[in-house]
C-alpha cells in the first residue's frame, strides 16, 4: 500500500499532467484513507477498493471550491476526480 505522502505526490503530478489550475493542495496528513470504499465511476465502478482522497482547491469567482482526486491505495493509480458538481474524469490507461 502507498503512503499518504505518496498519494499527495501522485495527485500533484496528476494536476500538472491534466494542466489543472488549483489554489491549494491538502497537506499529506490531511489526505483521507477510505478502506473498502465503493467506486462510483470508471472501469472499477461498483467495486470496493481501499482508496485515498486528496483534496485541492480551485478559485471560482470570489470563492474557493473543494475538489478531490481518488487514488487506489494499493497500486497508486488515479481512479477519477470529482468537483462540486460530481464526476470530472476518469484517468485514462496510458
């Protein structure tokens, strides 16, 4: 299993890869661990996996919105990202 620090590092690389603008990224100790979480989207939809959730903020008008990236805790793969309105995108196989 990867660490919270590694999950944060993966999320930061993901944001750079996707050219996402963000105002902040949570600290490693703020990364949430969810054992056996039901996966909501993508090729693992309906499965239960151990995942990390890494929050980051984006500026929207005069406020900051919270968004997050879901990462497989066993493999370190990005599963998908979410914003205030729901699913944003699934990470493509590369």
